[in-house]
C-alpha cells in the first residue's frame, strides 16, 4: 500500500516561545519514531508546497488572510489570542501545513498514493473562517477537504476528528455545507467548550467525560461514527489526527493508548475501502507528550500503510 508522508522544514521554524506545548520538537518526535521503527522506509516522503490564496479563500475570509499576513512579525512574537502566537516563520509554516493537505489530496485522488499523513504544524482545526485560536492559524484540514470538493469535484467527503479538543473551526466552516460529514470525539466540558450544541446528522460530535478511555472511545465510534459514515458514503476521508487524548498527555484528561489509535485507523481504513476507493488524507493536529505523540503517530502511519 502506498502511503505519502508529507512535511516541510519550515514547519519546524514556527515557535511560540519557550515552554509552549505546541513546539517544534513535536515533529522531530514523530520523525524519530518513524525512523526507529523502520516505518520511514515504507512511506514516500514529499515536501509540502505553500497553499495558494485561492485555496485558502475557499475556507477563510479574505480580510482575515490579509490581517494575519499584515500581523506577521519580522522578529519576536505577536499574539493572535492568549495561546496562539506568530513569529517571523509562522505564516510560512501555516502555508506549508495547508499546502501539505492540498498536495496529499492531489496525490491520493490522482492515485499516486493510496493515502497520506501530513506531519505539519501549526495545527489547524480550531481556526475559524475569520479567527485564529487554540494554537491554530489556518484550518489545514478544511483547506484540504474544500480542495477535494471544489477543485476535484467530489460530491461527499467526511472529516474525522479524534483530537481531545473539539474541532470548532472545522465545524463552523462546514456547518452549512451538505457535502461534508464531520464525526468527532472530544473531552467535554473542555476547551473550546463547544461541540454539543447544534448537532445534526452531518455534525456527529460525541463528547467524552474526563478520564474516559479506550472502552468509551471505541463505543462512541461503533455507535455513532460508523453508522453515520455508512449512511453518508463519503468519497474521501480526511482525518484531524490529534493524539492529545493519550493518557500520557498532560494537556487533557482522556485515557487513550496506542492500541486505540491503531484500532480507529483500521476502522477508518475499512470505511474508506468500502466507499472511498481507500482514499484518506490524515493531518496532524494535537499531541503534546512527545513520547506518546511519536508512538501514537507511528501506529497510525503503520495502519495507513497496511503494515
């Protein structure tokens, strides 16, 4: 099975300051684990291009894009919200992150790869149409999904989000788009304190209580995600792959382990095989315990590669 692994050195240069959990070492932890496990030899590595303005404007307001471009500092840090900052490299990193999703989508739809994992940062799923928040500047998974719909002409795509935080930005962007199904789990009540209102057949958001573990997560997937995906029959799956629901991650209080990420990857692969020609694009979101992040991302990539 051909799996593309897409990243870019620019994504290492985005830095929000000492001790910020969303740090460059996150990507190094994933790369190191792929090398140590030998998985790096089973994926095709590609450098991410920068997303174009046209690709970004499918999901973000032009005025917002102008504002973050104008805010980009020549040196030092500027804060877009209390926990989201830009340094002089952040804008390029965010454009590479979004561009990774676009390239992955092109490669998977063209058949150059069966699926793809994008190891990029900053993450994206909290970024709204006109607002940065929660470490996120550009909503990369939304850019990728919109590219599949508007450029490649797909009629139905599903976005799967297992980050410990609700993907509020993704939901806002696609809440009125009947071509998109979003299924997610997240700790609740917890940042960004959303996801339980306005749920519908296309926004299948399943809150999990603090200290829920694999049993509760798997039950939510079996009872809610899989029936919704079966009914929707997506032509492509996009995964917001946040690994911060791991029990070793101090930023939250869910109790998942690597076996849970391997299991859900297998389930999503089966859905994609049945309805989407196997087409999956997965993009890194959260995950802040470096060891747990590396191990969890590795089992996810291993599953995508069919190893």
